[in-house]
C-alpha cells in the first residue's frame, strides 16, 4: 500500500501549534533544534515509506505462525525490522549512555506514529521495547542496565510486557503467577500469561520479558506484586544469549487483525528471573512502562487513521462514478458531497488527535527536563485523553475509509478493511478506553480539577485574545471552553465516583473535542491566510466541535438511568 509519512504536518505542529522550542530551550534537550528534528523526521519518514509500508499487506495475508515452539514472522518483517534497528528507531529517546539518541519523547512519538501508519503490526514490536527500556532505566539495578539496555536499545534484543492472566484480565491484582527466591539473587518465576504481544520472533537474538508475579510474602491485591526480568535465553558471562530459559510460547491467538504481530499465551515454569525495583513494588515499576505504552498506543491509533485516510483518499480520487455535482469536477467520487464530508472529517480528526498526543508527549518531556509539577500534572491529565481519543479516531477513520470505498471496502483485496481490523484492538490495549475515561474523572481530578482548569484556561485565553481578528472561529471555541469548564466543575463536585463513571466516556470525548478545536484554531491563526489549515479548522469548528454540547449533557446525566433497567429488563 503506498504511504507517505506526515512529516510536513508534524513540522507545522512543532513550529506553530505545540511549539517544540519549549523543549529545545531546556538544557536536557538543547540539541533538539528545528533543523535536527526536521532531519530526524525526514529520515524516519523515508524508512517508513520505503521499507515498512511495503510489508504492511504481508503481515495480514501471511500471518505469523508457531512452528515447533518457535514463532515464524511474516515475509519481509525481518528485513524491515533490521532497518528499524539499524536506523536507531527502536528507542531513539533512550539514554545515550546505553546507545540511544537521547531525543525528546515528542520526536520519538512522531516517529512511532509514522511507523504505525506504515505497518502497525511491525511497529508494535519496537513500541514494547521502548516501554521496557524506560522501565529499566527508571527501576533496574545498574548490573541489569549494563547487560540489557544496550542490547534492547540497539534492537539486537526486544522486550515484552507480561501482565494479563486468564483469570485476572484488567484486575491485575488477581494474578496467580509466583516467584520463589533462588538464594543467589535470582528468582524462579512460574505462571501463565496471555495476550503477550511479540512474545517471540525469528529476527532478534533474544526476547526479554517483564513479568508481574507474587513473592511468597507478597500480600493480596496489587500491593503484593513484584516485577521480574525474565529473558528467553539467559545471558552468559560475556552478555551473549546463553542457555534457553524455562519458558515457552504455548500458542498464538487467532485475532481479528494485526495478523503480522504474534500475540501469545506464555508459560513460565520455574524460569530464571531478576527482580526489577523493590519487592512488592511491581505495579509502580510496570506503570512506568504502561504509561509510556498508553501514549504509544494513542500514536498507533492516529497512525492507523493516517494510513486509512491516505488509502481512502487515493481510491476516492481514482474511482469514477456518476455525474460530478461540481463545476470542472474530475468525475471521481471525491466530487460527491458525502464522500467529501467523510474525507474532511477524517483529516480534521487526525489533526486534532495528533496535536493532542503531541502536546501530551511535549508535556512529558518538559516534566523530565524541568521537574516542574505543573508540567507533570499536565502530562498525566493528557495521557488518557491522548490514548482514548487517538484510538477512537483510528477506529472511526478506518471505518469511514471502508465506507468511502463503498462495496469495494468490504472486499479484502482492496486492503481497506485491514486498517479497521488492525486498529480495533488499540481501544482495548493498555487499559480499555472506558478505563482511561474513568481514570480521567477519578484519579486525574483528585487535585480538585486544577490540571483540567489550567488546560481550560489555555483554551479560553487563546480564543479570547484572537476574537477581534478571527471572530468566526474564536467565538465558538471560547463558548465551548466555558461549557467544558461547567462540565468539569460538575465532575469535581460529585462525591460518588459512580456518578462520574457513568459519564466518563462522553466527558473525555467532549474534552478532546474542545482541545481539538483549540489546536485547529492555533493552526489557522499561524497560517495568516485563508489557506488549507484555516479551511480545515473552519470545518472542524463548525461541524465537529458542536458535538461537545451533547457529550457534556450526557456526561452530567449521572448514573441513575443506567440502572433503571434491571438485568431482567435488559434480557427481555
């Protein structure tokens, strides 16, 4: 499938909407100037377009499979992964001490999204490794860092995350996996894990699993869980993969999509592992990886949306059908109003979700670089929005992409359906979007709404400042920010969490709608002419932003009517 990485869009966002100069102005990221970032994005985009995108269909048509306990990957994946690793794209934000580029996460996030648009199945592999690298940098002993980080950063080895068990699901505290001390600083890890992305492959020397398990004195629930590093092959004295560990891939899941990405049931039978972080502190350590992955999964949704949009646009510009309703039309279906509505909606939401996620990544960087609590709070608040809205947009856009194709979208040979099947799981990964929304209205409002109100203030003050020059666009955004403030005040005022939870999903969606309008407005103002970005902003603000009113009405409805129907009523 032809694909063109959105390098220009990111350059515009970083210059005008979510200014990367804030990051490059810090001592930590002083070398990430505009020219350097442009060169990095251009080179990464070339790799995505020329090497990753051509293997996208291979992953779907020739899935990974298990042969004699070994995963065999889709044709071309090994070669494409080699290009990712050799280009330094596995973990470009990693510490240079261990071979990373030390780039801001904001830049790595942009590269991740471009890679996801090119081939989501393969991009999932380095995304898992990135999260593991961050967790080890933050929590592992110096000895473990010295052995594992250089190999993971270089891409010679890759990493996984092992949380879920058949009986536990999202209730991680119900896990049954156990770890017994061996008396020599290692542990014997036993248990079964499910839904393990890229649990094995045939193109890296080793696979390193981070596994949650309970020590003998670990109490019940999440507070008694510890985190262990368990490699497929135990490194020898020279750090090379040595003897095979006592673990195996039991089976691969038969999935709706992402066929090129092997998702395994893993069995650990007294496998040798090393403790990461302190005993019984596993969830804190794993959350470092999970928070990284939540933004990363948001990027996957946006990337899939970009791929689906480009695919649909190419078809719409080529497919001739009916008489054109516009003067000097091409005769292709792109001339028709409803097709144009879908394509413009797709493009507008991709930009909105891309800017939200970029702001989240930038806030994480600024928190690391400055240590300021306001940046950290902003990053924490934006994370569930970036994850949930990014993946919802991916699903919506991929679905519209099928619709643009009409009947041909339902035919697998066109490739339109692959985007919808591949992206669907992103709304489930790393905490379902419902869980993200509940986190937003509960934990993220524990500050009394302070972080939320600061974002609302940003939106309102920017719109207020440009009303004179851009009244048509600024006024609706200002009004929407006031409605957002009222909805946030309502959420904060609810003492019973279930009242908040009942409207959590529409609240998050509404918040994202208003944020998206803010970024579109900034993009339009920076353009200074009635150009394509202003026209796209006008479409978003006039046609999509009004959804916020209904969403916030839903959000503030409370829980009573959700329980008005009994279980028997629901079944009748």
